[in-house]
């Protein structure tokens, strides 16, 4: 008898378990290509069997087992098992799995550390991890890096080839080796969270599955590493997650920070984040993630938009610019300057941040500039800037927001001409 809920269960398993299944299969099968093929075979088998046999109690374990043994069977048929590495022969046995190493008992986290091996180029580490752990497409990764999709694809191909050719093991690094990989791991978690917090494309502004996964892995990293920035990153993610429910309305449209219902913010997450920030700042090294978390905490502590301490936020951005200068942080600082000192000062700061061309393809930079021009009454320039922002935006909710701003600007201009 067919199980009508099997299709929904399969789709849910793909959304929530695919990355974990892939990570475990990489460990068991010893390589990316074999694991990716095994995962696809496992889900294909589930699509055939679950409607007739029922949904297993543990879909993750079922999928790992199906993918693993189908791959081993194929290797047997191809008469390759005897010539393979000794550990492959052990996979064919029905003995229980060995216990996970006590330092990292999570395959996705193990995979992150493997993808962030120092032998790989820095840009390749992040791209590979975002693809294999975060499940992002090459196009999504390209937008995160303001790069082209073919360039990102080449980074991923080279990273996989390096792992294969150098026989980089899928293993937990020793504690002595962890510091060399910490920065890359934190960067990857940050980028995965950002894609969940503000999706580059797709029907929804946010992707809760990615954000939740980044927070989960962030907790594991913070527990594993004695590093203030790991605490700062976890705090930053928690603060943003605390207001997820208020960032869009019932129709999925953007709700600006100034208009969000702060009574709906998750105060437990905010309190936890504040404790993490205090711990991070007492650790002796105050880095970019901790400073960003401190900025987010100022917003979280304000009972209303009008009570936001913009002077403190600008000061924290000044520290951030010294610790980790970037065009995006300069843009965010400019927006805070506008709130503290007015739109004219804000416009000057935004145009200074955009002067070197690093933000030319960033729609939010053009949107911020448009808003300052609108507030200053420079309507033709504001209209052109909104049109450029709309041209660059890829996320439907952001496109609707920018289109509405542009329409309102045109209506206001028309009413003044009447």
C-alpha cells in the first residue's frame, strides 16, 4: 500500500538531512565524488521504497546506509574492492561503526575542518565548504564574494583536486593544528549564516535551514575552540536570529529595522548573546565578529528605533574599520553616520565608501545612496540610484521593496508637479 506522506517526508529529509548525509558519506567513502553519487543514489532509492515500505524512523541513518552499501555493491561489481584501499574492504563488513573521535563528534564539522585545510588556497577553502557543507550553488557563492560563477566553480574543482592528489585525510585536526584553520572555519560559518539571513535569491528573504545549521555548527566550534572570535561569531548569529520573525511581513515583504515589532524579538537569544560578547571581550583579542556582535547588541538593547545610540554604533564601526576594513562595513558605518549626523553627512560617507568601485555591483550600496538622495530632495538622482539598485537585486522580496520605493518616489515627484 502506498504511503501518502512519503513524498513530504522525502522532501523534508532532503531539506534537513542532505548536507549531513553527504558529510558522513564523504567520511565513509573517502572522497567527494563517490559521496555525492552515493547520496543521489540513496535519495533515488528512498523515492522508490518509502512510498511502498514506509518512512524509516531515522531517515538520516537509512540514507547513509543506502548510499554506502549501494556504492560498495557497485565497486564489487566493478571488481575494484580488492584493489582499493584496505579501509574500503572493512566497509563491506557488517560490524558496528567505530566511535567518533571525542573532540569532534559531528561529520559536518569534521568536513568543514577538512575543507579548511591549510594546504588549500584561502579562497578555495571557503568556496568548497560553502558548496559541500552549506549546500549553496556556485551562483550564490559568487554573489557572496562579488565574483563570477565560473571563477567560483574553478576554485571548487581545484580544491577537490588538491584534496585528492595530496591525499588530504578526512580527519579531526589535532588541537595544535586547530588555530591555523580557525579563521577559515569562522569565515565559512559566517557566510553560510549570511546566506540564510539574507538569501541572494529564491522566493523567501531568509533561509532558516541555513541559519539554524550555521548556529548549530557555531556552537560546536565555540565549544571546541578556546577563541574569543568563535564566541563573538556565535553571539552575532544569535542576535540576528533573535529578530528573524520580524524581518518580513505576512506576505514575505521586507520590514525595515525601524519598523520591526521589537516585542517579538527573542529575548532569550539576546541575553545569551550578550553573555557571549562579555566573554569574548574579556579574552584579550577583540576581533571583527565580536565588534559586529557588539553593534547588533546596541540595536537589540534599544527599546525603540528612536532610542538607538547611533554615536556608540559609529564608534564601534570605527573600531571595526581598524580591525577588519571592508567596503561593506564602511557602507554600514555611513548609514549609521546618516542617522547620527543627518542625510548630507550620510551621503558623503556613502559616496566615499563607494569611491573605489568595490561596491559597484552591490545593490544595497546603491539603495543606501538612493535613500540619502531622496531625503535630501534630489529626486532625479535618487530615482537613478533606486533603478540601479533594482537592476542589481536578485532576491524577490528586495526587488519588491525597491520597486515600491521607486514607485513612491515617482508618485511624490508627480504630486509636486501638479
